[in-house]
C-alpha cells in the first residue's frame, strides 16, 4: 500500500503525560500496524514542537512529529496525566483540540484526556468516562455529559473515551476491532500476551 494511502493514528505527547496512557495504546497499535501492514494503518507520536517529553513518572519519550508538521490524521489519541491540568486552562491547546475535532474523523482519549475534551466542549450531551478519581471533575466541567463511571471505555461513534491508565489498552484493542476486525484484535491481544489476571 502506498504511503499516501496509509491511514494514520497520532498519539499526543506532552509534559507530565501519564506513561501508560500513551505507551499502552502505542504497544497495541504499533504491534498491529507493524505486524499487519496490509491493514493499511500506521501510528506515530507527536508533541507540540517535536521535542522529547518527560512523562509524569520521569520517563522521557521522543516524538516522531511536531504539531505543525502533522500529516492528516484519521484517529487522534489524547492521553491523560498531571499534564492535562494546565491544558484545561490553556486556550491555545483547547482551540487546537477543537480544530482537530473539525478535521479528524475519530477522536479518542485515555484517562484525564477526556477532561481536556470536556473543557474544549467536545463532550456536551455525550456519554464519556475518565479515571475514577476524576469523574466528578468531568461532570463539573460540563454537567450535560452522561458520565459512565463503570465503563472501561465509552464508544460514542466518532468519539471514544476511556477510563484510567490501563483502560487505554482495552480501548486500543477496541480500536483495532473497529478499524480492522475482532479477529485481528484477538491476534494483537495474543501477540502482546494481554490477559489480565491481577495477583491482588
């Protein structure tokens, strides 16, 4: 498949992003796109200026692109973490999110990434979820949101939100189901040996 025909998933990186919010979906989506290139998708990470970012627990992660040089996205994934707190008051970032909503067919979030979507007005009157500790904040940001506290992820068609941290892996597998097939998602799940049986 020609590069220009390949559909694109972009994962946003920013200072104090929660590591697994970004890296969990990356593991799922990169395993899929690298091992099943014929499905016609690729995934990459980007940051505001293309520089590496230091995550919430100190891991430094490099970006593939800067926002200004992003190719057209088919899917945007906005992670959460402490770094989303200033974004809720950052008019420039919120306007960037709104601009993505106008051009990107499928918007997704992990953890408190949904708070940013709410602050940008994307979740008005829609079902959504977030990290359990931020459910009240989600409702405060926009009382019209149908907050779903028990859901690992909420698929509302062109917008998918997921709960905290590890829930992003489930959401990413759901994305593979939507964008490819349930069988492909099962192949990916087996490939990364994701079969949660918590020891505690």
